[in-house]
């Protein structure tokens, strides 16, 4: 669950960066390995921000590691910072980014993290078994909150 304001006793343990990558009206979703946290669920490229790394550099790195796509920092836009709580004592800051590219060639998945990828419309993505919080990010980004 994410919050606009800090929930009671909010104590973020780390920061995460995630990015909606859009091409031709569709977005990339990656399916997590079964052994991962929230295994077999679909999500956008994302990951923890490393020490001494800024959120923009982190998402640029994560996109390349998880998909093989290299994107210039000036093409990536910060959309929103969420305060996230997945369970009591498991708080973190989630930096949501967005980028639009012309087309997506074959992705080079990080096989240690993902088993599949799909290019799907934002509305169709909401019917997928998504990583917790991904639906909220998609709904807010594409103004689909009534769905």
C-alpha cells in the first residue's frame, strides 16, 4: 500500500526506483521468477537504489540490467515519490519514473530475476497478476483511477 503522506510510524528502510517504459501505446511488464519476492507476478523494471546512487542513475541502471535497453537520463521523467508499506516494519520510498521510446526490440532479460516479458496496453495490464502497488502506479500515470 502506498500513501501520499507518511503513514503512522513510517520508517523507510530503503529506496526503490521503478519505471513505466512505453512504446507505441503499450508498456513493458516483466514476470518475476517464482523464487523471488512476489514470485510469478508482473511488474515494471525496478529495483533498490544502491548506496551513493541517485534515483535517476538507479533507474537507468535497473532498466539496462533488467531489459538490455539503454536510455539517456534526459529521457526519463520522475512522476512521483510514493511512501510504501508492504507490511508493518517494511516501509520504503518508491520513486516512479516514466519514459517513452519509439519501439522495443527484443528484450535481454536478467534471467536471475525474470522469466518472461510482455508488451501490453496499460488497461490490459490492470488484469494481470501484478506486483503489489504496480496497479496503483499505472492507474495514476494514465488517469485510470475509475477502473
